[in-house]
């Protein structure tokens, strides 16, 4: 089978919109939308290939870019490895230098466009932030809700309402209030029995590793329009998450953590190995803080997740 290594770009404009290009009808996967880029030439680095392709295809020069996600996909006629970078700054005005139609699209609208199958994880990565806030335990409900409100006001776009002490009625009451605080401003992820799904249609769901093992073979419990994530700790759980079709995962613990002091940390070397075989956006968790974002990106992660290091002081 032919093996193709492609450099692709999620190009983000100053207003947050993402640039898409439509493939020519006569091309492989013709007529579908894609993230611009092209094949690496012999001896070329991914970034060098990306700069060259975007200059040739769009007439722009990249000035700021970082790794976003790697995706491997088998088509009937070829194996494609997509090395995707987030381009956050460039010079020049993008135009279809090869006659291809272009479109600037808000991240939330990306699922409305038809992409090649290999692009599905890229669409999710392009819609997700680089930081994932998880609420701490031990707080009174008022303090917890004040913290969520402060986090939303500071621009945090992805928040999990953690349920460390079981799924009791108090958690459900907190969830109702948290949904209201996040509405239209941040994506709230809840945890709990899947029987609760219908009660919180605006919320996404973070499956525990136990739930992942229990339900993975049954597939997604709700449609793609709603965020689904899973908590993973090893290669087996990452594979189950892919089988279930979740949108993203957390992988932990990368480093020693106060929350789970007896858990053996993965370390950066094993974390990189696991990320190399995972076609999903991954938030690294466990001893992580905002200062670890750069290392997480270079390892192939979407970003970092955390509790203490991310929780706002209120």
C-alpha cells in the first residue's frame, strides 16, 4: 500500500476563524473540503513542507506555527499520515493560487463541512482549546460555582465538573447551575451515569475509565453534535476510546500528582509513545500546568488539563 506523509495546516485568522480549501473534483477525495497542505518532499521537515505548500497554494508566508495533531488513516488505496500544525500568524492575503475555492469558517461550524474521513480528528482538534480546567473536590457549592464563573470570565473554554465523591443529588444540582454559567461561553463536561444524559442536553460527557470499558463496544451513546470524552491511562484505554468514537481524551498521570499520589506516572517518554499511536486530541493530565503546554504540543498532545494549577483564585 502506498504510504503518504502530508503536512497540513489549521490556519487561524485574527478573528478565530479557520481557513478551508476545497479539493478539485479530479483529485483523490475530490470535491471535499480540507485543511491546506501537501506531501513532504525527500529530506524535507514538516514545517519546511508546510511553509512551501502554503506559499504555493495560498500565497502566504507562515510566521507562527506549532504542532496540533498527528493522524494516521488507511484508505483503500493508500496509507496517509497527516502531520497537522496550527498556524496562528502569517503574512500575505490567502487566495486560491491553484484555482481552489477557499472559505473562512468559525470553529463551531466546521462539522457542517464535508471532509475526507481522515480529517475527523483534525476537525475536533481545531475546535478545542489547549487548556482543560477540571474542578477540584472539597469545595462548598458556592465556592465551586464562583470558581467556574471566574474561569469562564477569564476565557477558559473547556471545563469539567468533576464528581470525585460519587454521583449524588448535590452533583446534579451543581450541574444545573454550572450549565447556566457556561451557556454560550464555555463547553461544560459532566460526569455521571449515562442515564443522566437526557437531563443535560447542552453538556458534554466525560466517561470514566470504568465506563469506557463498560460501554466502548456499544459505540457513542449520543450523536456527534455533542462532545464526548474519556479518561484514559494506558494504550488499551486509548484504543477503547477510539473504538467508541469519542471526540477527545485525557491521558494521566503524566507526572506525579497530589490528587492521585499512589498512581505511577507515565513520564514524558511513554506519553510520547502513546500519543504517536493515538488519532484523537489528547489533553495531558497529572502534574500539569499552563507552563507545560509547549512540551505537551511538541509531544503531540492537544494541550494540558489540570485542577489546582488552573483553578482561579476567587
